């Protein structure tokens, strides 16, 4: 007589939109195209996006990741250096020029838009309030668009309460693109209460991808025993999705980088699992996780789609003529 194990039924609520956004897709494309056009090595300042799988995949193709430009050896000065999707302070391209480096900027156009809004506030004589997380590369990049002392960083409602600007009637704000939509609304509300003449940016700083991924998780979370977000611990937008899932009613929520990290001992009694991925997390890992569930459960995938996304950002002019093969395209799309 053969003993067969009966797998427990389990529903995976798969959120859409999830994973790569147009800015991430573009940034990865820029590194892949630069490698094709200029040959290896191509230097990348900071992780192009916050994901080890992507970084290691690009390293295998010949990219070298550095944190600062002085790590690029003089004999490789003619090779390009790419600036990451998160954006850089103005001092970085200036430093590249002084070192005679050839750089390609992969800053997401929506991050560049926030830089422009901050510069506009400054041009019109306003002190800039930047809502964001201290130390994050995007915050360093946005603050670095303007002279020292002309931007104040605010992280929380408590920071707003403690803030004593020199000219409270002449403030303009912008935010990091990947913040919690709900928390940021609270911070902005308090800023307006304390500083009624505060000027908002012409367009929302939190981007479409952040907004859509949070909304999809919010809708899927009620009734989930567990919510998994594919993403890295240094990925701001992915961490926000974990918080959104818990607040919207998932009994527990975790960030996971690879299927191998999943603690299966936590799955006792779990019947419905929410699944989404941060803007820097490739779809191939989402599929790996679904497969890992299928090996252990009688898993059924239920699509929890909200809106369709059609955004697409062009790469730098210097790279537009370079063709991508089908396998390059698959890598760029996270497949
Ligand atoms: O969410 P953060 O900003 O930490 O970055 P990521 O995980 O690399 O995702 C891409 C967003 C890049 C800039 O908005
Ligand atoms: Fe651009 Fe938003 Fe993606 Fe960041 S998360 S790269 S701002 S589209």
C-alpha cells in the first residue's frame, strides 16, 4: 500500500500591478545597452536598483558596482559610469566631469521631476521641505540639487511639530517618490495646519508605481493570513508595501528576497497568502515563490488586479540605436 501525502489547499492572491516599474525597467536597460555599446566593464554608481538578483545578473554581464566615483581605476576612465535610478546630488555629475568620466544618468524621470520641483521652489525664494527617509540615496540626491541650508528634511508628524523654520510663510514641499501614501498625507496635512502658506509641488511627488502597488496590496490584504512582498531590505518602496499589507488587515506580512528565505514553519493554518513585489523585484522571483508554494500546497493563484500600467520611459539618446536581443529583453523585464 502506498502512502500519499494530501496537500492542503491554499489560495495565493497575486496583486497587480506589482514588480518592475517603468523607471526600473529603463535603468536596467541603460546598463545592458551600455555594456553592448561600449563593452565591459561598465561601472554603476550604487545598486542600479535595490535588488541583489538584478545586481548580480548585471555583474555577470560585466557591470562593476561602486559607491563612489573614486573607486573607478584610472585605466578604466574611458568606460561609462551609470548613475542609479534613485538619482544623485548635483556634485556627482560635476565630479564625473572633473575626472573626465563618461557618465550615463539612469535617474528615473519621475525622480528628476521632483528635483525640478525642488529647484523651482528654491528659484521662487521658498525654503524647501523634503518629506523622506534620512540617508536614503533618493533623499541625498534631492537635497543635493540645492545649496546647503536651503532644504529641511521631515520624516514624521513629530518632526513637523518640532520644526521651526526661519520664514514660516515661505515654504514649499516635495517628497521622496516611494513613500507611504497614507503616512505622507498625514505629514502634509500637519504641515498645512502649521504653515498655511506652504506651497505644494505642481504634481504629486509620490509616483504612479508606488501609488498603484500600495493600492493593490491594500485591496488584497483583508482576509489574508499572510502577505509576502518580494523585495530587498534596502528597498524603500518594498518595505512600504509590507506596512500597507499589515495595516490593511493581513494577519502578518513579510519581505522576502528569494523563495529559499521563506520560513515554512509559519505556514500552519495559513489558507490565503497575499503576494506582491516591490518596483525593483523581478517577476522571476515571484514565479519562484509561487512554485515553492505549489510544491508544498495544493495552491491556486487568484489574480487581484487593480489598474493597468502603460508607462514606458525612453533610454538616454546615446543608447537608443542599440538593439536588444530577446534574452536581453527578458532580463530587462525581470523574466
Ligand atoms: O524604493 P527605493 O527607492 O529604495 O528603490 P528601489 O527598491 O531600487 O526601487 C526603485 C525605485 C527607484 C527610485 O525611485
Ligand atoms: Fe520611477 Fe516610481 Fe519606479 Fe521610482 S518607483 S523608479 S520614481 S517609476
